[in-house]
C-alpha cells in the first residue's frame, strides 16, 4: 500500500509540474514498467477475445445504455476504475474520478497516468481519450428501448483500455500518457470540456491528444484502415503511417463534410491548448446502420478488426510520445 500511495502522490506532483526527481520516481513504480516491449509483441498484443470481453460488458443490457447520471453510467465508471487499478495505473488526480462541474447529474471522467521515462520530456503529456457514456433508453424499436452503444463508444473505450493495458506492462515512452475515459460526451462533449479547462488552469503541458471513437466495424473499399478527423490540421496522419509502417490512416471526405473534428472529445483539447488533437475512427456513414439505435449491440462488432487496428495503433502512440520536440505540429 505504501508503494502505491507514493506513486499516486508523485503522479499528482507530476501533474503540477514539480521537478524531474519525482518524474524519475514515478517511472520506477512497478518493475514491469522497465521491460522493453518488442515491435513483435505489439503486433500481436491484443486479440478478439480481449476486445469482446470489454465490449460485451459495457454494451450489455445491464448497463442500460450508460446514460450520464444513471446506475448504468456508474457501473461503467466503476468497471474502468477497476481495470486501471488492475493494471497498476495510478490516478492522475486525487482519485481516478474527475467529477464533472458542468453537468447537473453526478458524473465522472475516469483518469489515470502512465509517467514518462525521459526526465526532460516526462512533464509533457499525450492524452489518450475515449468517451464511455451513451444515451441510455430511447423510444423502442421492435420492442427494444436500450441504446447499448457498442460501437458508440464501447468500441473506442475498449481500444483505449487495451492501449492502457499494453503500456502498463512495458517501459513507458519518453512523454507521460494520460488515460482519460470521458463522461457526458453525448451531452455535448461536457466531460472533455471540463477536463481540458481544468488541466489548462493547472498549467498542464499537452503535446498531443489522440481520441478513439466508433472503431467497432471496418470500412469498406478503402485502402486505409482508420481515418483521422481534422486530417488536414496537422501532420499526425503522415507520422502515424510512418510509425505504423503501413497505410493505416487516411482521409475520409465525409468526416470533413460533417465536421467530425468538432464533434468528439478531441475538439475540447484543441480548443483549450491549440495543439494536434484528433479522433481515430472507422465509422464512415455507410458501414453501420445502428447509430444511436437499440441495434448498436456487441454482437454486431468485428472484434478481429478491432484488435488488428489496436495493435497497429500501439507504435503510433509510442511514436507520438517519443517524438522529438517540433516533430508533430499543426499545419
């Protein structure tokens, strides 16, 4: 218990930017964090079974669509909190729960930190985010009133949780990783807006924000696997493909047409910090017919696709967090 408390205290100090000695202490919490994971390990890290287990729970009828301020939303938050504890990822704030100040109902972001390994860069952060809430119960369709939100956004939540699991067991990249599961996204990006403003007020040093939204089914007839919202706003897509060693990320014209850059939690961080902040997604408006409907069920997810994308995203996150200063930039 004492070791965990020491890590937590150092994490909070890291967030307040108090000195490199604490960053070094933080990087030493947990012997597995010193293990260098190979590219081959990353390429085969996750599988369909891991993805299915996460999505099956979050999108189950028991959680009733994870609406903000409901028992189902609380169950989802508690589950994510428990997973971060299991991975020995310490809270960034005093606890894992960042209580939202801009929502009428009691709601939380769930936030952990994996401290960076480079004393000079560990005070900078890459935020990895996904929203875990959904819209709850709606007017019934064929007798079903629960909008389970498997693709939106249990899929993105599972992607982020698997990234957290991977980086919790390997030597951390140079910069620190902030793992953020956002509440109240469906209310208008309220969870991320609250957190971005709070971090900005605290003098948080943000290098980039990578968000994951609706990654549960593959796109058809594309020569890339995921698209990036705000593709033209930075050089992240180019760097991501370089780090992945493949044509992983592409431009989806519909994302520009519908201004998806401003419709997910990446935008809150871009708005506050003015740094590269993007969402990775595979929902292309033609490949899934259950958006905000009760039919958005776990059984419709392609878990093999999800794990394949996740494994290719690992070197992207690693590359962004290790990038030399100035390498990732706005256009």
